[in-house]
C-alpha cells in the first residue's frame, strides 16, 4: 500500500496533517512540525499493528 501525506492550515490556527489511507491525523505549529508529527504517528501505528499480529501469531502457535 502506498501512503500519502497532506497538510493544511486549519481555522483553529494550527497545521493539520493527515494520512488518509490509515485515517490518521496529527498537528503542529508549522507545516514542517505537522508533517513530522504525521510521519511519527504513522510509524507508531505500523509498529503497533506489527506487534499485534506477532502477538496473535504467538497465541496461535502456543495453542498447538
């Protein structure tokens, strides 16, 4: 899956960044901060999903 990232200036006075494929949003005081935050958030999401899958696999293997 190819991920895309966008950032826009919000009416609340902050930059909002988004990765639409994963429905993840973040924010920052500048566009650069918002983009850095979305990259970090996506990385954390991917790490979580990998750990969750590993845990599920270990549980299945331990049942055998």
